[in-house]
């Protein structure tokens, strides 16, 4: 995943320094942003923001307040680089939940590792699922909003394990966690083979989401389901595999039969202008995932409607 770092200055004096410092780090992309462009820039939700106070024609404290009040950038780390040595000024900036104040003249190595380590820490913290190591709902929502803002075509894949509760009731939560981890690995390994800016998130439980910069997701779905079905049998006993279902006693003491766990995928094709917000995408996603789950075994369904809502 590319870390987009926004360098806020009004004279483009900083961008060359960062590009030179990180010329060997291909995972970083530095973008120069004028203060007058900050509203548009914040909508793209950068990985990190660096403000060169000496090169902006705006009050830096007010600018920091604006960034922190933006709901999509409340957790975006900010570094202020400045020649102002006044202690009260530094404290005033840090009070706005700004991560670092670096005083000029700047030691380039210090600046390099501050940016590098802050980005690494943010990546770890954003992976809020201790089970799968994948981003959770905050990042999922941010990614969807970013794609909608860019008005570029993309597809959203919603994943759900079928009969997972029954599996947990029979095999226990530890085994249930293992099958969730396995599902995450299958999804991630296949999605990250796609070209472009891809994303995989863990909604919670046995629900996942993936975003791909393409409106042709069927091939990807086929590969994921084939890989999932090839190894999911390892999570069942020979007895259950032989009969093709598991038995669960319900609250009334009646034995019920459930098919073996499979994977369903609902795909929403997001052409530019079709959706105005992520809630609309989620509504269609729930419908198309339900259609996939109505089919026995692992399956996928694609919603390609193009009309504007």
C-alpha cells in the first residue's frame, strides 16, 4: 500500500527535500499542497501530513485545528516543521493533537526516521483486528469515501461465511477463529495480486470487504472461491466431510443439519456517479450478498446496475 504524504507549503520548497530523502522508499509518495488547496486535499485522506510553517501564508495553529476537525483525518498524523523557537508556540501546536514539532534547522536523518516510524506505527494501529491484522470499519469507511470522491470506477466485494454460527457451535471458537484467519489469508493473497490500489478490510466476525480499482471482479471471485473450497475441508472431521453436513442441537434439544461452511461474495460495481455515499453501496452490497448466499455452496453474485440513484 502506498503511503501518500502531503507536504503543505506555498512555495514548493519542501517537496524536493522529501523526494530526495525517500528516493529508495517506493512505498512513499510525496505530494505538494498549497494552503488554499487544503479542503480538496483532505478529502483524499493522506497517510501523513507535514506542514512547513515557514512556507505558508496562514496561521499554523488554525490550520492544525482545521485538520483535526475534519472527521476523515482525525487520526492522520501531522508533523509541523518550523524555525519558530518560542516554547509557547510549540506547546500551542502540540495542544491541537499534532504528533511532532520539529525545529529548524532540520537534521535530515532525524526527519527521515520520524516520518518512516510514524507511518509504520500508524499502519500497525490501523490494523485493529488482532485476529486477522486487517483494517477495521474506520479505515473501510475512509477508503470508500476516498474512492467516491475521486469519481473513478471501482468494485466492492462483500464476503460472508455461510453456516459459520453452526460451525462455531460444533467446533468451538478457537476453530472458528482459525477458519476466519484462513478466509482472510485467501482473500488478501488473491486481492493483492490485482493491479492498482487494492484494499482488504475486516468488518468483524466472518465478514470481510475488498475494494479493487476495476469493474471486472468475476475472475477474482472465481479464484478466491476455488482456493477457499480447496482447503476448507481441513477444518472438518472426516465424519462430517463424509456425510457432507454438521449436526447441531438447537435450544429445544432438536438436532438440526447444516451444510459445511462455504463462502459467499456479493460484488457491487461502482461506476462514476452511480452512488453518492457509502451507505448506498452498503445497501446494494447487502442485497447482492444475500443473493449469493441463497445458492448452496460457495458462490458469488454481481450487481452491475448503472442507473443513478
